[in-house]
């Protein structure tokens, strides 16, 4: 299990997609290393113990950030918190 940080949401200038999130993994600093994680599951555990599941779909940019699509949108207070990649 790999630890990751939830950076924020994907979106345009006037829109926000709360089901699509940006994730950074420690020690991943380029697009080639990040591409190895495509297809893996992402989980976040709420304070009540519920688990929200998603999937990594693509690298985002050349600096190792990944884009994940969650089944249910993550709340705003989860920004900056840890996610687990299985």
C-alpha cells in the first residue's frame, strides 16, 4: 500500500469536477514513473469509517501528479489529507 496526498480537484476556469482529483505520490517526480500507477485503486477513509474508492486514470503534467476518478466526490476538507493506493 502506497501513501499519497490529495492535492485538489480537476476543473476548468469556471467549473470543478469533485469526482476527479489530483494526487501526488512521494518519490514520483516525472511522467514515466507516474504512468506505472495507472489502473490502481485509490481509497480515502472518512472520519466515520466509510471508504470512498476511486481509480487512477492518467498522469497529469510532467511532474508526476496523477489524475484519479472517484466513485463519489470527496469533500473539501479532504484536501491535503492522505490517500491509500492499492
